[in-house]
C-alpha cells in the first residue's frame, strides 16, 4: 500500500503574505511577528553564532565602489554576505520563504522584484547603525528592504530597536520596532530613513533587499 504523503508545509502562510503586501501598499512598510517559526529562527541563530565564532564576519562598510569604507561612527555591526548558491539548510528555508513572499508582493503591487541579496548581521553590545537610507547611487535596484530578527529572547531594555522615520528626511514622527526573533520587517528602501539604536545585548538578524532588474544609471 502506498504511504500517504506528508502534508506540504507552506513556507509562508498566505494570510501573512497578504497582510505584508497590504501594509506595503497602504503605509510603505510592514512588521509581522512569526514570519518564521521559533525552531527555524533558533536554527538560524545557532548557525549564525557558529559562523561568528569561526571568525567569518567582517566589519560592515558604508558607501559603494571606491568610496566603500569602514566608518565605525556610523555603523559598528559585523556582517557576512550570503552566497545564494551556497546556503545552509536553515538559510535555504528562509530564502524559499522570501521567494514565496516576493512572488506574492509582485502579484499585489506589480513591483517587478526579481531577486534578493542579503547578509547576516551581528551587533555586539554597544554597537549601532546611525540614521541612513538604503538606496545609494550605485544600488538603485534595491526596492524593498527585508530584515528578519533572530533574537529569540529579546526583551525591552536589550536595545537595538529599529527606528523607522515615517516622513522622509524629517526627524519625526518615527516608530521603534523591536528586534524580536521571527519578526520580519519590510519597507520601501528609497522612502524610509532608519537607524539601529545601540544594542545592549548581542543582536542577530538577516538583512537584505529585493531588487528589480538593473537599469541604466544616469
Ligand atoms: C541595514 C539596516 C536595520 C536592522 O543593515 O541597512 O538598516 O534593523 N538594518 O537591522
Ligand atoms: Mn538600512
């Protein structure tokens, strides 16, 4: 007799994709808890800490091309770029979930997102990323920023909130988003200035960008 096939586990609950797409259309940003389940977040966090212990992370830089430089007054996190062709199993699950979400967002918004690039990030206690915007002259393909937090036990007082400025270059109003494990934040990369407030405990995340096909640069 044939074995019944195991139930297919949808990588992203469809209603979560709907609420993210709706929020992007309505407000330009979305913050959803539980994008990945706690065991999946835990697996990503454990692996990220192993890579950190192995010395795989580098000081993050700012700018692009010849202007790229370390600038610890602006950002002091450490990062490790992901190679989308050489992912671990937990990373692959996350990227599959992001790809399902990408297709859903495309259907809802016609943004034409074609792929995603990103890195692991680790903020040791005392580190931060000052107010900035993610799109610069040489990276206009970046349309939508995604951040998945990997801190299973984040509590108020641990710091490292993401401050999102809601009115262009104005300093107010803003909202502070808590970097709780499993929460996914997405926002239009060219619209929102944002910063990472100083972390008081080690803060882990996967940050990346959905991109459109590269166009001519003027
Ligand atoms: C970034 C960034 C925000 C966060 O890496 O560009 O703004 O909450 N990260 O980690
Ligand atoms: Mn940023």
